[in-house]
C-alpha cells in the first residue's frame, strides 16, 4: 500500500480511496489520529508565547502589521 507524504497509508487505486473517504465521512471508520508533529506544533506555539518578553512580542506584531500594510489597500470596486 503506498504511503502519503506524512507516512500515512492510502489505498492504491482511486475507487478504493473514494470508498475509504466515504466511510470516514459517514462514520463507519475512524479517521487517523492527528500526527505527533501537529500536536507538538500546537504546544510549541504556546511555549514560544510564554517565553517571549512583551517587548519582543510587540516588536514581532509591529513587523507583521507593517508587512501586511506594505501590500497596499485592496481595490474595493
């Protein structure tokens, strides 16, 4: 059985994959649990927030806002 980019197993043919997706959608089978990478990423963001000083967080937010506004206002026609 081929593996996806994150190592998950997938049915080899499209019909079997469609059946697999339908079974997940109807609740016949459980979808795979979230990967450990995702869970670690969620925890990592909170840890980074807790370790940054308020001044550094403000600096990061200011830089992000400047980058967003640099693109210019969208046309509202």
